[in-house]
């Protein structure tokens, strides 16, 4: 009974679905019902009062009503499509999260079993130390995934808050390169960093900017064959500073480039090359960069690498 009363509150229900009234099916159905009743009554009164032969005016009024109902019907269908799309995205979210968590959880299981076996058989502590390193790596992987998914949740809820202040893209980039140094060494990736002279500080959130740059670096390494190259350049461009990375990786198919910044999208060639990946990194990056007052874009050719670029507004000290 309580649920039934809740559904009578159409505004609250539409907010719960995170859909505006103009695209919310319950609200549009209500408008459609009222419109039908009012239109029928109005048509009957007008034609009988002002016309001796009401047939012609009735046809005109009926046609107008039909067009109005067609428009409302399309809006209702659009609302249902948005709900269906939200459900699809939710299903993809659950599938991706489950897939990404399965690997580190499996590492946990196998490592704990190995630890248990080593302790029971009083093996060398060096074996146990290696197992602890595996657990630590798996834990970090799960923490990164959870943080990424929480970031997506904040963006969707409109609660992403940035701490915009003066920061150095050079310093952030060098820190990110150091974080990924072992990964780059394992991939035999050569990264060249080129910074123009007198590049000014930018206005951005240092932590979130580091997240974006680290994701760009991770993508360049992940989707480039062993022994590949990448070039990072930081340069002033008018009222902005541009950060770009060019790689020699697999590139993005032309037919899929328009979807690249969509949530949970991964290109067909990327999933064949790398099974890992949540498909939300570029979605988060675009949101953060746009919220910082900058822009993000790329050029790419399948099989011939990609160049991603970010722009940040130059920090202007306030008087």
C-alpha cells in the first residue's frame, strides 16, 4: 500500500528515476490523459456552439489533437528508452565490476592457500614474503577499481567537487611517470617528455589531474606492443596549457571514435588486445577536464597509434 501511495507522487518518482518531467513516462501519461479529456470536451462544446455544421471544424480539431498526442507519445517512448538505457548501463556496470574484481579475488584465494600450505609445512619465509607481495598488488588493484567506480557514481550524481588551484603539469606528469616506472620497464616502453620553456602554472585539481594523466599514460602503455614509444609534450597555447601524449599503439577504429568518451565503452580491437579495463577512464577524464575549464580530444588511426590532448586554463592570480 505504501509503495502504491509513493507511485502517486509522480514528481518524486521521476526524481527517483533521475529523469526530468519532460521525459518521465508517468508524468507524460498523466498529461496525455488530461489532454484527452479536455480536448474531447472542448471540441464538443466549440463545434456545437459556433458551427451549424460541426463536421469540418471537428476534423480540424481532431487532427490538431492527433498531432499533439503523437508528440506526447514520442516523448513517452523517449522516456522509456532512457529508462531502458539506464538499466542496460546498470547491467554493464555490474558485469564489468564483477569481471574486474574476479581476478584480484582469485589471487587472494590462491595466495592465501599457498600461505596456509607454507605455514603448515614450515617453509622458508621468502616464499611467504612473495605471497604477501601478491596480496598487496591484488589489494591495490581492487582499491583502484573501487575508487574508479565511486568516481563514476559521484559524476552521475552530480556531486563531483574539484579543488581548483595553481599547480604544475610538469610536476604532476613526472610523479605519474615515477608511479608507472615499473610498469613501463616491464613493457619496455620508451617515454619522451618534452616541455616548452616558461610553461605557466595551470588552474586545476592536482589530485584529479594526476588521475587523468596517469590514465592517459596507462592507456598508452597498455595498448602499445612491447618495446613501443610514447611522446609527452607540455606547451603553452594562448590562455591554456596543452598536455598531449602520442603513442605507437593499436589506435581506435574510425567507426568507433565517436563513442570513445562514453561510459563503459571499449573499442573492439582494445578488448581483443587487452581483456582488462573498465571502459570508464576516458569518461571520467573528460568530466574532470571539462569541469576544470579545459577540453580533451584525440586523433587516432587504427594500427597507427593515437594522440590524446588535454587543455588546462592558465592560473591567473587574483588581485
